[in-house]
C-alpha cells in the first residue's frame, strides 16, 4: 500500500524539518513546498497550478519569513514580506484544499501566541479573544482567517509559543552569549514567556493529524507558565554558566525597533487548555528538562523511538 502523503509548507525550516523526520518515522510520505528546488520539494507555483498531490491525507503550513532575522531592518517592505509569507502561503494552501477532489483529512496551520495581546495580568486559553492592536496580534488575525477550509477537511490551528530546539529559534540566537557566560534576562525578566519544546510541537502536529476528533484552535505551549527570568535561570543552570547580565529593553528597542523587540520584551500568560483536554501528553512539561535537552554546543538529536 502506498504511504500516506503529508504536504508541508515551509518543511525546510526549523520546525518543518523536525516534523518531516517524525512523520517519516511514522510511515508517512512527506513532500515539502519550498522556494528552493530539491528532491522532496514542490514549489508554491506548482501547487497553485497542479493542486494538492494525489495521496495527500494531511497538509501542514510551517512557512513564514523569520521575525528575528537580524540581517533585515524592520522596514515596511520587510513587514510586508512577513505578512505575505504567512497569509499568502496559507491562502494558497486553503484554496488548493478547497478545490481538490480528494480532500485531505486535515489542514494544520502553525501560528503563534502573538495572537493574544501581551499583558502582565490577563490569562489566556484557547477561548480568549484575539483583539490586540499591535502588529503581531493584527497579523495573526489575518493569517488565521486565510486558513478557512470546508469539511470534510478538519482545520487545526496551533498557536505556538517560543519553540525550544538547538538548531533554530530563540535558543540558536541566545546560545553563544549564554555559553560564554554573558547571557541574562531581557529587561527585568518579569514578562511571561510561553514556550514549547520542538519535539513536543511536532508531536502535537502529528497528534492533530492522527486524531479525527481534534479540530479548532490549540495553544501550542507547555503547561508550565514561566517568565523570562525563569527561562534565563534554567538555561544558565543547564549550561552551568552564570546569566546575570541583563539585556536592557531600551537597547533592544533601539537595535530592533520597539515593534519587533516586543516579542522579547513583552509576553502573555497562555495555557494549553484544549491540548490537555484532548489528552495530549507532553514529553517536556518543565523548563529545566527542556533546557537540558538543548544545552549542547554540538546539537544532539533525540531519536523518535519514544515519541
Ligand atoms: N520558531 C519559533 O520559535 C516559532 C514560534 C512561534 C511560531 N512559529 C511559527 O512557526 C512557523 C515555522 O517557524 P520556523 O522557526 O520553522 O521558521 P524557519 O526556520 O524560518 O522556517 C520557515 C520556512 O518558511 C519558508 N519561508 C521563509 N520565508 C518565506 C517567504 N517569503 N515565502 C514563502 N516561504 C517562506 C522557508 O522555506 P523555503 O526557504 O524552503 O521556501 C522556511 O524554511 C513560522 O510561521 C513561525 O512564525 C515559530
């Protein structure tokens, strides 16, 4: 019997690559949609012209220009690229799904907890409104709106926290300063830091693909709510280094633009109520274990045997 196909937008990235490894280990046949040609890739134009490949049972979108690409200034053009790379890819996928004759069972979109307006006192779960007025809250509304697909395809939107993995995201950016003992909290470190380990995020995507009951919004965050200072201490402990030199908020605002810097300087209290209600079991439910698994100078991949 032919392997069941999963189509992954942005499957070449930090999350997409690890997801592909997990899905292949579970017997799926993974095709990436990418701007770069490669053996297992198709292009966005190919998707638009030829539709969803035959045998596709699930579609996942992990595509999106990185917010924290420090080589790029925070210009209107870059912001447009951030928006287009998410909204247009999502729209292209939902159009292709809606037009397909043999519809995939599920469409999983990875967005972010930026959907919830940063706050020191509000507490968010999946039923909370997304009414923020900052750039990221507004982007998230447009991004998720582009994902409308009709039954029988289930729509699952995973609002991810900061993804902790050695090869990308926050850890990759912070690794060397922490490794050399010059890391520290951002500002006063009191802002919430919703987080999830990379392996739990890809396990949650797989869980959403395999379980026909799962649909709607899921907060892709660990159940343990922490602040930036808790992460700083846990990561420093995992590396056996001090982390006492704070990064002043004003420096980040000047270097990155306050609109972009808010990803680090502000945060939200987010819990994964629906994820837990569905019975998903986290492999990394506390920040110490998660930090230990990524605190290696040379990245070490966990096998998928226990996933
Ligand atoms: N990493 C995190 O901590 C985190 C947290 C919350 C949410 N997320 C979301 O999760 C998704 C995946 O994140 P990631 O960390 O895996 O990102 P990543 O490593 O930067 O990968 C994203 C992928 O998106 C594609 N892409 C980039 N710019 C594009 C553009 N202009 N048009 C079309 N495709 C483009 C790239 O694929 P090609 O180069 O092959 O085209 C790339 O492999 C993103 O949407 C991100 O916002 C990530």
